[in-house]
């Protein structure tokens, strides 16, 4: 996991890495390990493009999974980050 303590997104969602949660004004959402690993990696590498293979290795370090698993995690993170509009995505393709 990363050295990140807390990150606040434009959507007013706060990622607390040490707890593996996303906090909104209304709720606290627990992330699964793959979501935590991938979100932390994307934050740490925010200024650098990352590949699908990088994310697959980070999200499932001891397993081989298909791209479908990665797409599910990215979609789940977008929902949990309260992304509403395509132009202002917290996670870009």
C-alpha cells in the first residue's frame, strides 16, 4: 500500500488509505483489497500513464485475472467516487 494518508477528490469524496475507505458527507464505504491497491496506485502515478497490465499486477498480486475483473473494479471505483459527468472523471481511460 502507499504512503498516502488522505486524498480528497473533486466529488467531495475522501480516500483514507490507512483505513481502506472512501468517506462522503453521508457515508463511509469500505473498499475491497483490489480497489484499494488500484486506487492507491493510480493516485501515486497520477502524472504517468499506466497500463492495464500494471493495474492487473497491482490489483491482484498473487492471481491471474482477466481484464473484465479490472473493468469491474474501475467501474466500482467510479461509482464509489460519485462520478457523474464524463468530462470530470477522477479515473480517466
